């Protein structure tokens, strides 16, 4: 999903732009590095069921493996953009790529879920350092006009290609190697990128760099982490347990404090005046709802394909391929339609397609087979392509250059927060219904209480328990677990339906029909670079 965001174009900095040939070499280095970031956004998806058997991960732990990355990258992208402006875009980019590569190796060799969650969080910090620095470098290297527009298109395509091929690459790796290979593939690309960037990427800084808002960064991470913890842990601890209620309350308090701090700070991480741009404010809401549905759906459907339909990781990657192909077709098509019918129509159509995808999966039964999933994947990819392209165009087309950096970074943050909450909410509702359904099924009566409690952690664990039960009892319990999982897909996908329906209402009611002239002007100041 990161392919939609344009995190930071700032005014040219201290370094003189290189010659034409050198510019395109610089762009090549940046694009390869961004392909790596895009790939890692989705390559893990097909490995999630494998982590159940290899690391004994529960559903809530799978959610944290995904969300730790999204939490750190989404919360810190604005802060890291200011850091790059101040310290130098090249050095921050190199630091981010080095951290991302090293953390990928740590993730590949993690021996526990906790180690993997920490490594994934560090990778998220690496992405937050990389993303705002790369486009700022492009803004410094390429002069404004056709060349820069073409360069931004290649930049966006690099992340997009990595994102859409991620599940297929992950499936191919898992069909021949161990689960850590989905992370270890980052090592040679990262090393090559570091070596090339050291020689080919020029350094630059903002002419008037913003002060670093350390307090705002800490508040944003803590606020989102508290809410995600409450949502993910709710099924295990009980939605009304003191710990979960305290986490929800703490998150709300921290979020209010963050907003108050941004209002009062002389150098805020997120200047709230940026939301006076109508296309930006609406675009952020729309991409958040789209990311919620897209990543939440992928989190559920990968487990359905492997655990319920019985596909291997490699077969699962191929069966997710139609979504990637649909996205690659729908994105350019949306670009053609936008000048003709506008943001309102294209974004609403994209969200309607995402809604239809969630509805198809939410009404699935264990015996439906792949045909129903195929229809859902085509709808999912088409909807994502429409939403990503339309919201990205809304940002680039409506903001003055002085606001493009911080405005685009809000789009990146919206994508990551939408994805993180999509995984947290959809996964938690799925887990809640699965637990209660499995416990209530008469076919679970022959299972010892300790094994039943273990089976309630995830469908993968339940299928392992079923294989150790005698005779027909094992097969019956496996069928009960699969049925409980599919029953849980109903409420999980209902959230995608509800959130995308809200997004459609927002698009139709508030989105400008044209992005180029519809946003209100916001005052420029030195912090808007």
C-alpha cells in the first residue's frame, strides 16, 4: 500500500543537482531500494500460517507480527521526514536502508514470536527513515516539470510492483526454503543498495529545516500502540477486562494530548493547518478506509486458503496473484478516469469494489472452494488500484509545493494506520468468534480441556491437535475448527463492509469532483517543507 504515498518533496537543498545521466542512476538506486520496501509490505502475508506451526504463533501474535511494522512506520514517517531535512536526506536514507536490512536478517533468524515482533518493529522504523528521504532526494535531483513527474511515477511504480508481487515471491520462497527466507531476500538487495547509494545518491538538506518534535513522535507511537494492544488482546483477556479498558482509555488520552501538543507546538510534527486542504483531508480518510479493508482482508484470506482450503504457501501466493494483476490494471485505468470523472466518482467506485470483496468473503462457506475467493481477489485488487491512485493524485494535484512533503507524509501514515487497524480489528473479531464457536461445537466435546484451550489459539493449532486425536474424532474436530474459522470470517469481513461503506459516504459527500483547484489554500510557513 505504500505505493500511494509521496512522503516528502522539499525545496532543493544544499547540494547542486547532478547531470542528467547521474539523475537517472540515482533514481535507479532509490527505486531498487523502494522495491525492497514495497515487497516486504506484503511478502509476509503467505508466511503467516507457517509461523503458526514453526513458532507456535496465536492469532493475536500474528496480528502483532504484522502490526508492529505498520505501527512504527506509520507513527514515525512525519518525524523522520523532518529528520532527513535536518541531518541530510542521503544519510537518513542510508541509515534507514541499513536498519531495514539488518532488522530483516534478525527477523529471518528469530527464534520466538517476541524476537520476530521486535525485528519487524525495527524494520518499520527503517521504512519510516527511507520513505520520506527518497522522494525528497528526487525533488532535489530532478528539476520541476516533466522530468520530475516521470521520476515520481517510476518511484511510485517501484513500491507498487514490490507490493503486488510480494505474496507471489513469498509463496515461491516458502515452497523451497524455510520461513525466514521471506526476510533474508532483503539482505543482498539491501547491501547492493547501500553500496550504490554511497556513490550515486547526492546529499541535500532543507533550506529551513523544522525542529524535531520528539514529544509528538513519542505521543503518536504510544497512542496508537495502546489502542492496537487493546483491540488485539480483547479476545484473549475479555473486552471488558480492566487491562483492555485501561489501554483504550490510555490511548484516547494520549491521542488527545497529541492533538493538543500539535496545536500548541511552535514546530509540530503534524501541522494541523495542513488539513485545511480539502482534497488532502478527504484523501487521507479514504485511503485509511481502503487500507483497512485491503490489508484486513488479506490477513484473513491467506489463512482461509491454507488452513481451510488446504493450499500450500506457494499455491496460496499464486492464488493471490489475480489481486495483484487487477491492481496493476486498475491503477492506470483510474489515472485515465480521474481527469474525466474526478476524485469523488473514482474513489467511491474503488471503495465499492473493496466492499463487494469483503461481502463475498464474509458470506463464504467451507465448501465454496477457490472460485469465490478468485472473485473476491479480483474485486479487491481493482478496488485497491482505484483508491490508491485517486487519493495519491488528490495529494499531488492539490497541494502547493511548500506543503507537499508533510501532506504526502500524512497519506503514508494514513495507509499504515488503516492497515494496522484493519489487521487488529478484523483479526480480533475473527479470533473472538472462532474461539466461542469452537468451544460450543459438539464435536469438540471429545477433546481434553487443555488441548481445546490450545486449539482455540488459532486454526493452525487446532488442525495440529486434530491430527493427534484417535480415529474419526480427529477428522470431526478438524471440520469443527474449519467451520468455526469460516463463521468468524463473517464478523471480520463485516467490519470491512462497514468501514468501506463509511468511506463511500465520505467520498460522495465531501470529496471534490476535481482535485486540482478544489482544495482551500493553507498559509505557507517555514515548517511546511
